[in-house]
C-alpha cells in the first residue's frame, strides 16, 4: 500500500472549516484513499473514502487532486468534538489478499479551539 | 455503532499468565481484526480473520494467537503475558462492499501486564 504524509498537527477555530491535507504521491491506480479519526481513548472511526472523484457525506468532504497524488479532508464547520487524530490511509481495494487490512501512520492531531 | 463489544474493557495481569481478550459482533461481518495501540507507534495489526477458522498474521503477531470458531467471536490470546504487551487492544470488523472495506472499531481493552 502507498505511503502517506500528513502534518503532525493543525489548529482550527470552532465554526470554521478544517482542511486536513494528505500527500500520497506513490498511490497506484487501484488504491483508494480512506480517512479515519480517533478521539481520545476511543476506537478509530471511519469518516470517508474515495478513488478519484470528490466525495461528501454527513461528516466530511474528500477532495482528491486530478493526479491523485494528494487529497484534503474537509470538515465544513468544525466543533470542539472534532478534536482528534485524523488518519489518511491508502490501500488496494480490488485484487490480492489484503482482506481489508489497514496500515495506520501517525496521523494529524487536529485541535479545534473555541 | 457496528455492534462490536470487547471484553474485558480493563485488565491487569501478571507477567507469565495467559490472557484472552474477546471481540463479539452482532452483525455477521466476515472480516475481523485485532490491533494494538502504543504511544509513538499508532495502531498496528496483530492478527486478522477472513472467515470462521480462517486467520492470518499481521505485522506484530509474535506472542499472540487467535481463534474464530464462530462468526460472531474473535478471540485474542496472550499465551504468556509480558510487560511489552501492555497496550490498548482494539478489535475491528469490516465487510466488503463492492471492493471497499470500511472498518469499524470496538471500544478497546486496556491491558496492563505487571
């Protein structure tokens, strides 16, 4: 699976959009981009994933560049409860015997301030 | 909530004793995983299962064994606990939806080996 690079930490004001970048310059054509987050002491929580089109759900939006070498997770109106570690993961979906395994990096610590 | 429970939630044990952690799911998902999380290392995959009696090793499997005799339960056993196995253990499940494996995590078990 391709490696990802994320900033170690970011700050955001409550009510503003939080834009979390992820670089995955070695991504292959059959790899998806997944985002998870982990709020202190809890299990990681799935947020969103995408292949090449932008995606939006009730939690966030995912913007993937045309060359797919980077992506941005957008939390449109951050709240204090969005303070967490955010993980960007790329992994093969089709083929092989990956069985859905995930490799977590260090992620980005997002702190939302009042 | 993906119907995942872990037991016990907290355990303190002595070096050399056997320990079994249980992951239970209620939604008949095929894939199950055990991760450990330590400061400075993030989440690391210990073992995973792709069906009843079908299991395989992850990246940090030494000192651990697993069993899955029925769909809903995935057991992680430390045959002889060591202090290096003090960690937070997370169970996860996933299901393949058109090739996408979104993982959902349990609440975690905090294990201390003295």
